[in-house]
């Protein structure tokens, strides 16, 4: 599609503005051979394409990140990014912030947080931090403020109650836990805002790699709790950011 021709048609009244907007939403993508980079993801969804690094070579991640940055994106969020891929991007001159714990990388310019509202990211234990940081850094890369409340699981509930003011002030909470996953129900019973529950694969044998926490969270008796997949910190962080943006971030 020739964008300049489309704009000329809009200017001359040959097609309505709404139709032109719909056409732009459908186009274009850049074919790199190993990937088709979606340059209009932001136009359709409000955020640029996120690169899932697992299963991709460092060279492929570099190529996709460069394509997005060259097309005008200020930053590219990369999840499940290996240290090898991070080293290649940095050696190639791509500005990159990479966190080995969460395996989150942000290529380009990191945004300043917008507004006063914030997301609270809460974990049952320290072992849940890799997933928690994936959620927190995803939301921060998209422009949300994040407050971290870590290691406040139900084995010592007084630790969570000590941070009750942070929970009550949040616009949305991401509750992350393995083992039996009870934290999401406890948080859901205390807070008035939406709660996104993230089961993690942390736990002993009968945890079944996070399945027990997933089922506990799906069966939560607390109202207003939604659940994402096991270890899916990215999905929780992305959804939390969208909720945080509803009605503006200054509320």
C-alpha cells in the first residue's frame, strides 16, 4: 500500500478518513525471511510488537529489534532474552537494558512512567521474583508505574498486612505465587481493585510444575480475580498496564 497515495485520497475526499484508518490498521509488515515484523501493531493495539526471545537465535532477535527501531519505535520489549542475545545487541551498538533474572530486555529508550496511578506486583516468595520482574518490567516498559511487594506469602500473613496501604492504593494488582497459590485469594479478599493472578512453577512434586497453583487460582472464592498461564509474567504485566491506562493514569 502506498501511504502517500492514501493520504492524497483522504485529502481530496476520495475516501473517508475512517476507511483510511482501517486500511492503515491492516498494513504493513516487513518480511525478514525468518520473521514478519508487524510495524502497525501500535496503531491497532496501542503498543508495539513485543519480541518473544525463547527459541530465536541472537541474530534473529537483533534483526527484529533493528527493524522495529529503524521503523521509528522508541523502544522494543524483548522477553525470555538470553544473555548471549543481549551481548550481541550491545556489541552491535543497540542501546539495551537487560535483566538476567527476569530475562527481560528493553532496546532503545526506556519511557518515563506516566501518571500517578500504579500497579502493585506482589509475590508469595523470593523464588517467584523472576516471574514477578517479568511482569513489573513489562508494565514499566509500557509506561506504567509499579510498586513491588515481594516475599509476603500466606506462611507469614503479617508481612502482607504490613503493606496493606500499598495494596489498597493500587489501580490493579498482580499476585504471583507457586506452591498452593493461595496468595491470589487473600489479596483478592483485601483489595477493591482488579487482581491478576499468576501461578508459578515453584513448588515440590505435587505442585506439578505450577498446575496446583493454577487450579487454586482458577477456583478462587475472591471476586475480581483473573488468572493468566503458569509463569506468564509478561501477560500479566501487559494486561495490568492496559487496566492501569483505563480512564487515564492520574486517577
